[in-house]
C-alpha cells in the first residue's frame, strides 16, 4: 500500500473521533504530512514549527491540545499503529 492509501484508510476508520476538535485537526494534518513525506517527520517535534502547523499555534500551544507532551506523543504512537493496521 502507498502512504496515501494508508492515510485514507485511517481517515475512513474515524480514528480521530476520540480527540477534541483542535487535537483532531493536528492529527489530520500529521496524517497528511505522513502521506506526503513519510513517518520520520511524524515523530519529530520540529514538524510542529512548519507549515501547516505554524498556522495552528506554537508547538507548546499545539501540544496543550493533548493536555501534556506525553499524551501528544502517545497520540502520535497510536496514529502510527493505525497507519499500519491492516484494514
């Protein structure tokens, strides 16, 4: 499967419904970044400093949407599992 196909499968499974609206938007943008660039960037906190994330606020503001950094990182790990889950 291509990265775009994997990303679309995650979107179809409504994985993001357990998150608040802003956190959901961050995860959707991360998923789009994954489809374009791969998994490496998904795990980097630096990604929160570049477009389109800079439009959502600073990395600190973005991480606060998940309450704390540990929950943000856990959400990223869960997203990675969802990406590679067999449909």
